[in-house]
C-alpha cells in the first residue's frame, strides 16, 4: 500500500483531507482538512483525540463544549490569506470535546490530531507567540514554524505539530532522518506530512505546482522487524504522505513552486519529544552548512506577514 494519499476536491465546501489512525494502519496520529462555506457551521467531535484548529486560509470562529453541551471556550481565529502569507493564530482542543467551526467567508482549516490519554482544557495560541526558525543552509535552507512543539507549546498530551516552508528549488527534511523502533532511535513517533504547494504567483496554493517526498528503510529496519519501504512520490496541493517508520527526506520543492507542509507527530512515549536519528550515510551534511550562506528568502513569513512584502492582492 502506498504511503501517498492524494487529495480529493469537495468543491465549494466539505472535507478536503481525512486520515484517521485506522485509515493509516497505526495507533496515534490523524488529520482532517475542511473547507468551510460562509455562515455554515461544522461540528466536530474529538472523541479520544486532542487536536489543533489551524487556519490555512481565512479566519473562523471556534466554540468548544464538553460532551454534555456545556461551553468550555470560544475563540475568534484571525487566520491568514494562505499558508504562504503569514504565521497564524490557532486553538488547541482536548479529548471528549465538541467543537463548532464557522466562518463569515470561505475558509480552510486543518485539524491535526492524536489519540491521547489525558483530558486537557481548550487553549488559544497567538500568532505573535509562535517562534519562527531558519534551519539548514544553502539550498537546504527552510523555515520551521514551531507552533505546537515541546518547549513551545506544552499544553498537550501526545500531539506534536510544526509547519515548514521550503522556498522553490530548495530541499527540506534533509538529511533524511527517522524516529522509529529501529536502533539507535530513542523515540517512536508516527508522522504525517500534509502538503500545500504554491502556484505560479509563489503565494496561492495550486494543484499545478509539484514537489517530491522520499521515504525508505535500511538494514536496521529489517533487524527490528519493520516492513521495507522505498517510495519517492510526487506531491501536489493538499496531498498527504504517511511515515509509519523509516528514513524520510528529502522533501524537494520544484523550481517555481514553493512548498509548505504541516508535520503531525505522536507516539507511545510518556513525554512528547522531537528526538530523531539521521541516516548515518548523510548526517555529515549538517556540518557542511557551517560554510554555506543562508538562503535570504528565509524566513518567508512572520506573524506580521511576508518578510519580502509580497501579498496575494
């Protein structure tokens, strides 16, 4: 079975992406992406999951209640024009909750999720508090928006999330790395890559744009009893790639088409952690960055907007 989950287009409104742990054949992570029609509320039950409400395009109102209908919180998320225009605010919603999403205009929203054990109250994350990191160097320079990672957002039981923007022509998730049950990894995390690819204007997501994603295993995975993987797939806007185990990377943004992806991670460990192991064949590349210049296009966005001043209109 392929790790690649191509998007379906619901038209004006509906579910663009849905991937449950059952769909993926694993235990923890999932994602849903919804397109909201103006003035039409959508109700989502979290069940045994915690999740983030992450605006991708447009803003929305989020109301959260418990299973008995008692209101727990309500937030107005400012959102953004697209994932390539600014860092957004967001909300966290715990398990056993019911949330209602509604927008005055057309909006797209991602609901990355994980099964969890503890029940935590809802919370709001301001865009201004989200750290933006420039990682790598040379043509491996990329932006990492650390809105839901340990040490930045600790109000979560299992879920770990971050966003990346890779300028067109650059590589990210490089060198390839793993976080699975093979030696010498200290942690096991399932991972989802949810892609947005900008079109010709470099700002507006489009199915015309393309990127590439690599996942593979080595001899240590055979030793650990993990199934062999060897996939290099072309990804387009709204596509998902599952990473149950194995090395993943590079993610390549084709010339002319900037790449965004949302990483969703979770696993059985008691503590949330981003720990990983590089492919030992390619780990030396990190040292080479010390003698290379950063790509001046990064960071691409901040809570204030594009760092180069570009706007979709």
